């Protein structure tokens, strides 16, 4: 297979001696991904800080006499505006709709009298809160007011009615919820990454194979260099093997840069979304998991390169090859995204044998440490079977003068 080695050496030399290709394939993706994820995390953090610093504008109608005491005791930070009974609320509601007002709180008329005169089976007085759930400020104002002020006021009224309100409590549920959480941190991190990473890996591997494969085969056909290569003493089977291996190596390196960049940058982004605890999120693999992931990625790259190579060898121009591959890229994207919404139910073994989708499922299970040997076997078997069939078709196409010389 000296011919295949020559082809591999030629392709790798062509790429690694071209500074523009090196930057576009290996440097720029890492910079862009880390930069984008960092920017998203910073923007989310800034948004949360902005909501926290915002002073809410809250209008209250029919305020009970003792309610202001509760507000004063809590030192609730908001722009509180009191409304008279019967005052028109249409302008305030319009302000909530437009985002100029955050919250409208309306107590029933004679609220305290209704509370004090309540008897078993009577009508319980209501406090209405009007807010805009599509506005962050309004959502936050309502949540803070209900959970802080109205809850405290409710407890105050209950104390006045019953004295010791602990008599109304039969038992507590998790006074300190954090102390009762039983979780495998590595599996939890795997689930977080497993939602998005399998789709991104499948997409990036195919994208790398697509950008490299089309140029390495159809591009050479279009430039005429493929015809010159076919006229050399090299066997066409060796050319096929050399092309597939060299494209696979380059696609794998490009995808590895993407994956490493995402694994590094995703905790930064998630830290901005969560606000706490996510900054230390990290993936840890056992030796078996690393071996499984490596073998799986090699099989996936082989399949994707074979798919792109077959489309490229059948096309007469780079534009035509891109048109052939684009629908396949959509299928890969859909298959990868399907795992994001697959839920926690057990999948049939046959699902793991489906190329692309089965690979995404297996990556997801590797991240959570739940991949079984038989699932892994089905995934590798299904992926390699299709890849071998495609390789045979590529070899047959290379042996066709009509196909290779665009006759």
C-alpha cells in the first residue's frame, strides 16, 4: 500500500504547509467557539445583574392599613405607589404591557375586614397581581413581591388569627434541601453535556469531512489534478484508501479542536446562565470510556468521510458536490438533534445500529457512564457496515473512466 501512503503524505503536506488552511481548520474554530461561549456567558451574567439592580415600579390598590408596616419592616427595595379605591387601572395595565410599569397589586376592598370576619366555609379574600411574563423586570418584580412581601404579610395575619402558626405545621419537608441531595457529580455533569455535545460532535465531524472531502476529490477533478493522478502507476484502490485516510485524519483533528474548545468553554457559558455552581462543571472519563469514545469517533469520521467522498466522486464540480452533500448534512443535523429530546426512556438495541443517530445516543451514554458493551457493539457495527458499503461504491466509481474524467 505504498501508493496509499504517498497519497496520505501528499494530502497532509498540502494542508499543513498552507498557513491559511491551518488557521481556518484548527486555530480559528477554537478562538471563535471560546469567544462566542464566553460572550454568551458574560451577556447572561450582565442581564441577571441588571435585573437584580433594577428598582421595580409597583402600584398597589386598596392597601390594608397594616400592610405598610410589613413593607417597612422588610425594607423592600422598590418604587411603591399607592392607588385610591376605585381609581382607574387601565393606564397602569397599559404601562405593564409596554414595560414602563412592573407590577400592579390589587387587594380586595375591605380586605382586612374580610380576613378578620372569615368563618369556616366562607369566601377567602384575594390579592391579584398583574404583571407581564414576557418582561424580565415584571417577572422578577412579581416573584420578589409574592415570595417576600405577600408571604410575610400572610404569615403575619395567620399569627394574629391563630397565635402560634407552628400549630398549623404538621411536619417540615427538607428544611435544608441541599443536605438531602444524593447525586453523582460526574453523571450530573455528563447529563448537562450530553444534552448538546452529541449533536455538536456529529455535526462538526460531518462539517469537517464535508469541507475537506469535497475539495480533496471534486476540487481535484475540477482542477485536473485528479486526472493526472489517475494516469500514474498508482492503483486506484490505493488512491481511494489514501484519500479516505488523509481526509479522516484531518477531519478528526479539526473535530477534536472543536470538541476540546466546547468542553473548555461550555462551563463558562453555563456559569453565566446558572449564576452559581456551574463554573466548576467538568467531564471526567475512565480509561474504558475514553477508549469507547475514541473508537466511536474514528468510526463516525470514517462513515462521514465515505459519505462525502461518494458524493464528491460522483459530482462534476464543487458546486454540484455541495448540492449533493447539503441534504445529507440536514439529515445528520436532525439525527443528532433527536437525542436532545429523547428523554430518559431505554432505547431499543436496534436504535443504536442506526448510523449517525445511534452514534449520538452512544456519545450521550458515554458522557453519563451508562453505555453498555452491547449498545457500543451495535453502534460500531451499524456505522462500519454502512461505511464499508460506501467504500466499495467509491472504489467502483474510481474505476469508472466516465465518472472520474467527467465524461
